[in-house]
């Protein structure tokens, strides 16, 4: 079972995305989304292996980099899809 602090970290990061988007702070929203992805992956490691977190600094940097890249790629793909849809209407 995940500890409340780990679950709370994920919930707060997800809420941070919503708050940043409401304030139209896109860069902050990207960072909050990356942190939410990082927290979710840490929760998965904890649930699967039963350890508090992925072990070692290189592992943390790899997971954080993967989270950041996934958020940026998702943002780029969604921006492209929005542009393609808006261009096809005219």
C-alpha cells in the first residue's frame, strides 16, 4: 500500500497542473505535469517492488527525464493536432 505522502505528492502535482493552466502559466504546467508523471512512476515502483522509491540518483534522473520528455512530446503532439483540426475547418 502506498504511503499517504507518496499519494499526496501525486495529488498535489496533479492539482498544480490545473492551477497553472487556470493561471495560463504553461511552462509551470509542464513542470507540474512532469512531476506528476514522476510521482506516478514512483508509486508504480513502490506498488510493484514494495520499496519506497527507485534506488539511486541515476535512476531518479532517468525517471525524471523520461517524465519531462513525455510531457513535452505530449504537448507538442496536442498542439499539432489542434493546429491540424483548426486548419481543416477553413
